[in-house]
């Protein structure tokens, strides 16, 4: 046995990192994945109905591949030891930091009272609030704070989500609040006309250029006055999970470790970072986003490099130059863009079919795959990532 690779984090990056480390290391490397729960929450889908169903148990696929699962919360990391909150310690020779991200809740009075869909538990709690709203006689009003990717998707799904609970979705008032002057500022100008048309068709009240000063679960205060609501839900962007601060090295404005193309942490030769914990060039001058798309691939590279490093093999340079987006627009379909300039390649029903396939098939580990198939899918070559290659067709 050449040593142990410990993967910290059971999200998309962590899962595929563990499989890649096992594929490269074989019987010579012991691979373990540490996570608070055995469930992989399908976070890109938490804007959808029935969030309780949007998770899968990782223990079966990990077990098939000979990867140990350790349930626990990491407290700190030393040079060669991961310390868990319950007092256990896990020695490692290489660590893959795949601790993901958390919603950046604004430091405003009352912000802690607002709803969120950042985690599965929070998404389920908000869904119960929608269930309560469905029982109201008077039409409800939901205010979504944050007109970025997730905020747009949630706002355009709310009418149908209320209807699922038996409420009058057509009577629901929906407001989308953001301090920016445009919707989806990070998405650029390319898809904006399609997004704006969908929001208009969905009768979403846009409150742009609004500086929020305070809030609660039932109101938002802005410089222009108070917006009363039946539910306020935050979609205010992401930051690297707090555990990342325990690993030395420079960080970007989102708290991510700035790593080179081999994904090694600059201050620790035994640590590699992946997913939402890593700020890394995709190979064409752009920095990877905190997204499932980039987490899947950085996880594969980080896991492979951790095992390669143990075995004395040359490390791989992470590359993911092809970038696409697919934004759900509710009843208006979806919009699919290509490239960092986000040129619209399709929209409407055709894009919606692709979005559904991505959300319901592509990002899921195949539930019935055997060990050989799972390990093959952990390849860093996109052409071999079946069915993951569907995401870039």
C-alpha cells in the first residue's frame, strides 16, 4: 500500500475525486471519502418542486468501487491528519479538499430570518412554506432577493410549485429584487433578452437597482421603501465553505484557494482542492465558476493528481476550456449558451429538453453501474465521461 487519499466533501467534486483516485491508485492506494451525511444533494435542482427527493445515497456506488465512507464533520486539518468534530482523527498522505460552498447571506439586519434554497434542508423548509401559502385565501406574495442564475430559475418556477400544493399559482405575486440594474448581470448580454421576455411572460415584478437595507421572513426594506411579502427567499450568490479558511494559501474574493493547473494547494504539498473550494484557470484564461459543470471536472483532476502524486507519477494539468450554460426559464422553456461570451445557441422547448436531461440524468452518478463503469466514468477525458458528455453536446 503506497498510502491513503482522503477526500473531504460528498458533493459532485468529492464523489468524482474519490473515484478518480481509486481508478489511478488501484489496490496501491486506500481511498476514503468524508462527509457529514451519505447523501449527495442535487443542489442545481433545489429551485424545483419536491426537494425532499433530490438526493442520492453515495454509499452504494462508493462501496462498489472499494472506497471507504466516513460519516463525520471535519473540524480542522494538520499536515497529515484530518480532525473530526467527534474527536476522531483520520491520517492521510494526500487530501482532496472538496468542501463546496455556502450561500453568501448578506450581513443585513434580519437576513438570518429569510428563507433559502441553498441546502436540501433549507429547500425543504421553504417548500413547506409554499405549502402553507397554498392554503391561504388571499393571493400570496413571494419576494426573491438576488436576480442571478438561481434567483431567475426559482422565480419562474414558483407558480407551478404553488400549484403542486393545490394553491392558485396564477394569482401568486412574485417579485425579483436586485441591486444591479439588469437581471443576471453575471450571465452577460447574450441571453438577457430571452431571460427578460421569460420574466415578463411569467409576470415577475422586477425591482432592479434596489439597495436592500434590512429584511425578515416577511418583508424587505430598501432605500425606496418596504416590500411586504408572505415569504422572502434569498438567492444571493456563493462563497467557499468556511472550512477552506483552515488551509493556508492565497484566496480569491469568494474565499476559494487559488491553485495552479495541478490543483495543489500552494501552502501544502499534500492538499489538492476542487469544486467550489478552488479558484483555477480553466485553460483559456477564465477562472472556473462555482458550478456543477466545473466541479465535476476539477474533482476528477484533483482525485487523479492526488493518487498520481502518491505513486510518483507526473501530474495532469486541469483543462476545461469549453463552457456552456443552460438556464431554466420555467414555462418559457430554457436558454442554452456557448462560450464565455454566452452566445445563445438555443432557447425555448428545445433548450428545456436539454436542461431536463442535464438535471435528471447527466449530473447524476449512474445508479446501476458496476465498479468498472464507475471508475471509467471518472476519466478526465470528457469523451469517456458517459453519460456526462451529453452536457456538452
